[in-house]
């Protein structure tokens, strides 16, 4: 195969990696439909992919991962900065020299019997000033097809690089070499204790080994666009955040742009595409997972979505909860760890329709209602099963979603899953308190990461705990610095919780009805509605936003309750948590904490 680039660094790097990993051949990818179709056909042939019913789900495929390789592995994710103090309590630090030694041993000969694919991709529109070029080397064809959808893979990237252009090298291997004649497993990967998801922030370098799954393997996403980019953004004065971006337009045509950070599997994809129930107001999607933001010439903060697709949580996605996500994966989609039905379509729990049966995510015959030996219901889809869908297929994708200038952010929202204590919505008194709210955000764990252990609640600053590429204290300080830079043009900050429960029942209807809360925020931006001051922030002065909902008075009261005793307890937990940031905890965090303590009395 001829080499489609003259870029010196790229050619040297590919040669160096090929010498180390000894693949059977090198394939330079071009991002074409022909390439996608060819790889899918090969994977169907090998048994890795299942072609879905062309009539029901055109050009779509299902995969089942190895049961041990179903989510990100935070305990195996490393920030290998040169100095230990440049990584913080949210990171696993390891000396880069030592880590490279360990990983080089693993990488040596690891692609034996497999092709090495070179994927040229852009995060952000190709050629836009805010975009970043990455090259991923991988031995996984599953990664190549997913990268086609999630990023912009194109030979234009080679052209753009020229002979001397720079790029972010992203090395990936499933860590499962094949001996001559050895039959490949359906989903090759390495055991958990051999997996490494490694980042070298000073070199803008990513090395991933042993996992084929989403955030561990599609290196443009969490590794580049969040961990490496957050470290760059901290150095360069911009922001790389785990945030959805949406446009909310009122009946008069005024546009508001909202960026919201919720932890993994806590509702970003859903909010990004919500069907507004507020008459005349509509939501358009710009991004569902990652926002890159820079101050513009007018001093406001502008956001772009660096991705080209959605890697969304499947379970719970239904016509009722998120019809726009379903439409996005109605064709050209990839499904990982869902049920493949008898008529070769897909199904998952809470999809809102019946399933006659099929094969489950472990590739076993499966029928709804099946129980295991202990009488527990056997799930058909893994709780972290995902769809990979093209953003352009989303019926409510914003016409400006690829504008290289980005959209000006009016509102930041933080949140997480809290079954109690956190009210439906409260507003920060000012940006600095907003930073405190973001920095002390907490959530109950979800299925998006494998190895969080048996914790009931974890602090998750800015929903970035697993994704901050440098010291978390410096990262918090960076948020304060951005606020200072933006001054009175900084977005207004809110905190939401859709997840309060009364026994098993969600108190707030959520999903489309969340538009009521977004509208309240926009009205606050305009100074159109009153709010009352509470110790934790400003809150709706009346129940207008819930008018017309079938919500009992006690439910509304529960949603709006500021439980000072519980908040004081949270404050004590926050003190213990924040102490982990040591000298690097910004003074402003301590100030905010003291102010909150005083307000709580
Ligand atoms: P990542 O892709 O992991 O970063 O997650 P995400 O934040 O995009 O999560 P997503 O929107 O896919 O939500 C995950 C889960 O939250 C699904 O099970 C949803 O059904 C549920 N969910 C989302 N919004 C709401 C809501 O308003 N109310 C309730 N009760 N559940 C919700
Ligand atoms: C997340 O876990 O926050 C995701 C899915 O968005 S993954 O890309 O697998 O990290
Ligand atoms: Mn995410």
C-alpha cells in the first residue's frame, strides 16, 4: 500500500510503532464509505459483527464485547506527567519513563497477526482554527469504524499536515497478538490488570493498551478531547469540558446557548436532544458529551462540539424519553452490547417496546423475563450498552453545529444523580459560587465506569473526575481564572437534579419536562422572573414552572426543599474531599466554603 502522506513525523512514528508491534501489514485509512463497508464486511465474515435487518435498520451493525471489557476503567487510567505534582488526587500518576518501559514491553509484538490501521482524524471541523488533528494507530477494525462516525476521518487530514504539520499521536492496541493459525476471539482484549489507558500531557501523547471499548479505545474522545485537551486548555487559557451544548430558542426567536456538565450516564445525551414541552420553545442539539470553549472577540465564551457523532447510553432510550436519539440511530448505526432480536433488530431495557426474544449482550439465547439461578432478572442489554450514531442524522441537530466560531454560551449547568437532598434547581449568586458548585458536584455511581467499587456517592468536580488531565486544584483555579477573564460576560451558573426519588418513583417527571427548568433559567438571565434567596443559592419563588404538571404539592415541596441539616453534612464531606487537593486547592474554594457554612448557620 502506498503511503498517502509526506509528513515526516507521521511516517517516522508509524515506522517506529510498526517495528515495535510487528503487525502483519499497515493500512492507511482514508475515511471513505468504501473503507467502512469493507471493514464491516470483514467483521461480519469473522463473526465479530452482526449485520442488522437492512429493512428495519439500514446499514447498521451490532457487536458484543468481551464481558470484562464493557466500560471505561478508571483504575487503569493514568496521567504520566513528568512531575508528580502536576497530576492530582483525581488522577493515577505514574512516572512517564517507568510507564513507557512497562507499556513498551506490552506493545512489543502485540499486533502480531493483525493489521495496523492508521486513522487520520480531526476533532472539530477539518481546518477550523479550533480543531485538533490526531492520528490513531490501532489494531482494531471496530475502532476504525467507530472513529469514522465519532470523528472526522479523512485524507484531507494528511493534506493539512503537509510535510511538517503537527498532530496528536494516539496509539492503541487491543493487546491480543495472534499466533499463526490461531483463531481470533470475537472481541480480543487483555485482562483488566494488563490494561493501560495512558496520557503523557507534556508530549500531547496517548498510549492505550488492552481494551477495545469506547472511551478506552476511541482515543479522540475522552483521551484527546478531554484529558489531553484539558491540560492544553489549562496552559493556553481555554476550556475542554465534559458538557453537552444545546440551543434553546424562545417563541420570539431569541436563542440561548446552554452548556451542561453531568457525570457519565447522568443525562447529557437526553438533555441535549430534549423535546420541549414549553409551548413555542425548542431545543436544537450542538453536542452531547464534550465542549471546547474559548473567549471570542466580543469577550463572551464560545463553544464547539469537537465530535461528529454520539456514543450514547442505550438502555432507557425510548420514543418517550429520547425520540431524537432513536432517530439518530435509525440507520448507519453501530450498537455495542445490546439484544439482537429474532428479526435482527436491536432492543434494550426500557426501550418502550416489547421484545419477543433474541440473543443477549453475552450472545446467549434470551427472552424477556428470564431469571438466573438466584431468581434475579437477566438483563438483555448491558447497562452501559451504547449506540454509535452520526450527529448529522439527529433530526434536531442545530444548523450551526459545525460553525468553527462556535456558539456563545449564556448558561452553565451542573448536576448529577442524587436521589435526595439536591433540589430540582438552584442558581449561583455569582460565577465564583458557581465554580464552587461545579467543583463540589456529586453523583451516585453509574455503569459507565467498571471499577468504582461500592460507593454510594462520589464527588465529581465539573463531571470531570475521570477526565482532568492535570492537577485538579490547578483545574479548579483555571475555572476561577476563566471567570475573571470573562467578567460580567461570564455565563450564569445553575445546578439541577432530575433524580430525586420517593421510594422507586422519580419525583420529577424529567426528560422533555426539563425544558420547564431551562426556560426558568433563561427567564432568570433576562431578569423576568423572581427568585428567592436560600442558603445554597437562588431558587424559584413560586411553582409556576410546574404549572399543568400532575405533581402533588408535597412533591413540589420535596423538589424545592433546602435541607440545611443534610447540606451541612455534605459540607463536612466536601471539606474532607477538598483537603485531598492540598496546597493546590484555590483560596477562593475555601472562601466559598466558609461563606456557605455561614449561610447554612
Ligand atoms: P455519557 O455518555 O456516559 O457521558 O452519559 P450522558 O450524560 O450522556 O447520559 P444519558 O443522557 O445517556 O443518560 C443516562 C441515563 O439517565 C439514561 O438511563 C436515561 O434514561 C437517564 N435520564 C436522562 N435524563 C433523565 C431525566 O430527566 N429523568 C430521569 N429519571 N432519568 C433520566
Ligand atoms: C462516558 O463514560 O462519559 C462516555 C462513554 O461518554 S465513553 O466514551 O465510553 O467514555
Ligand atoms: Mn461522557
